[in-house]
C-alpha cells in the first residue's frame, strides 16, 4: 500500500481548490466585460464621443483589474505548489 502511495506525486493527490476556481472565473468575466465595453465604445463613438470615452475608461479599468487579478492568482497558485511540494 505504501509503495503505491509513494508513486503518486503531490500534484496527483491535490484536490480542486474552489476559492481559486471562483476567483479565476471572476477574472475571466472581468476580461470579457472589458472586451464588450470596448466594442460598445467603438459602436457609439460616432454618435456620442463623450459616452464612448466613458465606456473606454470603464472597460480599461475592468480589464486592468482582470489582468492584475489573474496575475495575482497565478502567483498564489505557484507559491501554493512550491509550499505543498516542499512540505513532504
């Protein structure tokens, strides 16, 4: 039994992490929302330039938060992997 347990790596025994999965979904939705706002801004640029600038600004802010959150998510996951792999 211990021989079989020794053959599995820490990565094979690790279960899914729901909080990190939910955060990743939030970042993906933020990036999709930013893309939608960019398209709305492009579509309304001719009729309402000030409104289009607002859409661009808001889309840029949401996109930046999505990218920053994704980068932090990857950093946390990398640190978690290192800690779990070195814990044995």
